[in-house]
C-alpha cells in the first residue's frame, strides 16, 4: 500500500513516508522561513514524529524563532534541500516542508500565518484564514 | 545597493546593479531543494555581486549539468544558483 505522504530531497539521499493525516497544515510567511528557503513562504505539515519513517542522514540547524521558541531545521547535507522541522513548544512533533512531497497535490493548506512579515510580492490565497503572527496564537 | 544574508548571518552579500530575470520557478527540482512552493530568483551581473562575508561557508550541489545550487553548509539556507550558461 502506498503511504499517504511520501517525499525526498533533491538528490534522493533522504526519503520519508507517513501513513496518517497531518495534525496541522499551513503556510508560514515569517522572515526566518523566507531566509532559509530563499522563497516567499514555507508550506508546512505537522505530524507526530513517531509516525514518520525517515531514511538518510538528516542534519539539524537550531535557531530562535520570532515566537521565542527554538526551531530546528532539518536538511540534507549533500544537496542542501530542507525537509523537516522540530519545535521546542511541540515536543514529539515533526514538521515536513510540503515542497519536498513526491505528489504536491497531497498538501492542502488551512492557514496563512506570520502574514505580518510577508514579502510585498507574496500573493496569498484570499480564501485561507490569515494570522498576523504565530499559527497557534 | 541590495543586501542579503542566510538565516544565521554567516553568509552576507551585496548587489550593486540591477536585477534581471526576476521570477518564481515552480519546477519540481526547485520545490524539492527549497522545501517550498516555488523558488524566487533573479540574475545579477557577476561584477555587481560582492561577498561581504562567509563565501567559504557556501557549498554547491550540481542538480543538473551547469546548475550549481549554493547553500550554507551549517544552516542550509539556500542562497544562490550559479548557472554556467545563465538564462
């Protein structure tokens, strides 16, 4: 049976699959996500980490987010692709960046957050709810 | 003058000239590399680009012949693509 969600980095060194539905999906427009992705926002999915099967050597970089919590960004040290995130305020949960999905149509965002930090050229779906700051605030 | 950096601030750069080829690329390789919906990119003349600091921290991955994607080894902020032929 195919997993509900599967993906990989650009070079294929890191692969993952998940067989359950995410507990959260949303687009983060904060400045850190802009800088780390080189893009306008990061499309994020959150799963319990125990339900995510990961192969390959993931490197994590830690920074302090605008919220004050610690945010670890997981990436491939060979090709540089970003795939995962861990959050100090959500222990046991793993973020997956939906741009790495094998089938992009599996990602359905429910929220735009940190829209107060969005780039002026960042055009959003007007039908999605918006939060100026953190998703859970 | 345009200024930019990676997330941790280890790599900083300046651009003195005009940007060209400004676009969002939605291809599957850009989505994978950036973990995002698209990559936002522009071209600059090499003579207009200056490393302020951290050039030695940038590692390149050749995702297809001639396209060297630059990223910071310790942070993984995706910064640059050096296209041999440009576009």
